[in-house]
C-alpha cells in the first residue's frame, strides 16, 4: 500500500469501522514517521466543547455545519497507516485548515479533558519544538 503525504492541518476522510467515515485532521508530528490526528464530528448535546468549529474559509469545505473536535478519538498514524484507512474515492487530503485554526485545535488538545495523557504529552512536546 502506498503512503500519503501529510502536512499539518490536512484533513482526511477515513473509513473507521464500525462507525463509517470520519474526518481526521493532522495536528502534530509525534515521531520521525508518525502524526497525531484528531476527529471532527457534528456537535451534539454531550459533545466536548473545548474546540468548536463553525464552517468558514479557515476550515475544509467538507465541514458544513457546527462541529467539534472529539479529542477522545485521537489516533497516531504513519502515512502508510493513513493510506490504508482513507475512504476510497475521497480526495487526498479532503481539505486543510488555516494556520490559525490549526493552532486553535492544537491548543484545545492541551486543555481537553478527553485527549489521552499520552497524546497530550506528544502534542506538548511537539509544540515546544516548533
């Protein structure tokens, strides 16, 4: 399986069984070949509201309604891992965030109560080296 080029802020539509397709955004490089991705989902009553996304030119056009970052579904992947999960026929990437929106998502990860400590540490370490 081929790998995919990953830039921070890029969004990818992934086939994530058993729940179907979900949008993930690359927010940090965690090692030489791995990245931290966070999930974008529609806002619901019980959603974590640390990072609310309102459709705008700063977000991928795929985001058409108020959404949130669901930090509890974050995952670490290499480009090869990512390529295996990309929804067939989806554009690659499915859009990108502006630099300011990426920073908002990253900062949200640092204060999220639902991002695992392992990923929070990786994110903090990445941001400290930028």
